[in-house]
C-alpha cells in the first residue's frame, strides 16, 4: 500500500534524549469474513494510521489487535530504523498480536518474551479465568543508547468479556513488574476504566503510576479513548492506558484525537506520554 502524504500535525512528535516518547494504540483488527461498514474497512483506515505514526514517530509503540499483515504495515509505516517484538496470540503464533515497536537507533533490545495470560503462561494459546480467546503479555527489556539506562516495557490487551480474566491478568502483570529489577512501563487496552478493579490492582501500593495523572503538561483534552469512529468526547471513561514506575518522570501526556481528511485510523485513539528515567546510569 503506497504511503499517503502527511496531513496531520504531531501532538508530540519526535523527542530527543533523555526523553522517551511512548504510544499505546489499539489499531482495530482487520475483518475479512464480514462485510464491515465503510469506516471500519482496513484499506480505508490504513493510510490514516500511517500518516499519524509518521507524524508522531514514537520511541516506543505498543499496538493491540494487530493481525500479521497489519503488524507488518505498522512496521513499514514507522520506517527502517524501527524493530518489532511479539507475534500472534494463537498456539501457532498467528492471529491478533500485541507487538512492541522500538526505535533501534535509540534503544537496544536486551531481552523479550511473550506469555499467555493464563494458568499456563508459557503455553502459547492457553486460556484461563473465563476468557474464551487467548490473551497475551509481551515484555521487552531495553537499554537507552543515549543514557545507558535499562528499563522494561510491557504491552497487553485484556479480555473484553470476563471481569475475572481482567482481574487475574492484572495480577499477573503486577507480579511481573513487582519481581523485576528494572523500572517498568505498562501499556495497553485494559478494557477497564479509571477506578476499575484491574486498574486499582495495577496501581496499588504505588508500584505504577498513571501517566496522564502524573504529567507536568497535557497536549490534548482527556478524551475517552474508545471513540468508535465518532468525534471524541471528554469526560467519559477510557480503556487505553500507559502506566509507569515512579522512577519515571512524566513530562507530557496526550490522547490523540486527530484524523486525516478521509478516515479515522481506528475505533480507538492512541495514548501518548513523554517519560524521562530519573537517576544516574549504572556504573560501567
């Protein structure tokens, strides 16, 4: 698919060290077996998604609901300087994924893994806790080439039907963060609003902070992130979040309501934050 000319302006855009621009976005899976309404057609939405990504140029991007061809399209849209980890949630590695993309010129990948959010986390495609569809957690450890600081990034998409699955998944994510030796950034479509039980589980005891609430400035209104191809509204619950360890200072935050002249890129709006990892780099 040919690249479209950029018609949106960045809310945040490219940042320089030591800042890290983080974006989380449910890009809405492509549907082929149904006849989608016009606003939901991937061939119509894809150019708008490309334009926004090329305008924002995040250091880190966590995507949800990405089928393999969509994941490739996101990578192509970001450009040659970016790399990706994560694959589909099915037992064979296909299906929807929650890949993490990163600016490889800025960040060096140290390690990564993909776990099932289930009682058998190392068994791909496994389900538990009332979710019919597999749910996954992709985690990666990076070293910032500019500062030599290391941190962990986690990306997920919690179940949309089972409250029990959302709670148990939040506990599993919390366990990963609490046992890690590095500061963490958690992003994803939690299918849960502010004050919900899963969010309280993740934010409890100050393990993580919600980046919008901690941001020193905001580059947008606090839109509801599930806009369903409609004009975004503020003052309603949002489903998409970026959480960060207290070691991160949150300079800016935004919920990106922009669309190009032809289409909304997704039924969700991307969430963005600019983070700076405080403290001194480790001794070499």
